[in-house]
């Protein structure tokens, strides 16, 4: 019986030591060559020859809705951007208020909360 305990003890220590060994992951993505001036010029020429984008970014769409005098609801922004409610609220806090420094005003009209960007002097 003493031999079975010693075998299991050595197996446990072997297993335990193999768990603590951490090896850095190898990068499987090959390094890309740097673009040359010729490829940069060709890419910028192709981009300038195209017509301007017909669609706008989601950020500009939200800001456009918020700049309306009557404002907008979170539901309308969710529909326009295909974002979830928490993403819209995070956009308000992170981008509209902090990054852009705009004055976001929230009002409850007829039981529905609306948000709009007010003039800088009209803070509540």
C-alpha cells in the first residue's frame, strides 16, 4: 500500500508542476512588409477618385439626432444604429459628454425621456 501512495504522490507533483509552467504564445501571424510610397500614392489616388460615402457613421447619425431641437429618445437611437440600450448610454457618457464635451440635456416629456444637445450656456 505504501507503493501506491508514493506513485500517486509523484504523479500529483508532476501534474502540479506542469500547470505552473507558462510559456509565451507564439505569434502565428507573419509580419507584413511596409507599404512603399508608390502603393500609398496609388491607394490615395483610388480613394480620392471614388465618390464620397453615401452612408454616414453611426456617431454622426446619433449626433444629428441629438442636435434636433426636440431631441431624440434612446429607442430612436437604438433603431438608427442597431445598438443596445447600454451602448447608447455609454456613448452619451463617453463620447458626447467626455470626449466631445457637449452639453447633453435630458428631459421627460409626456412620460418619455428625450435627450438633446443644448447650447453651451443653457446647462441645467
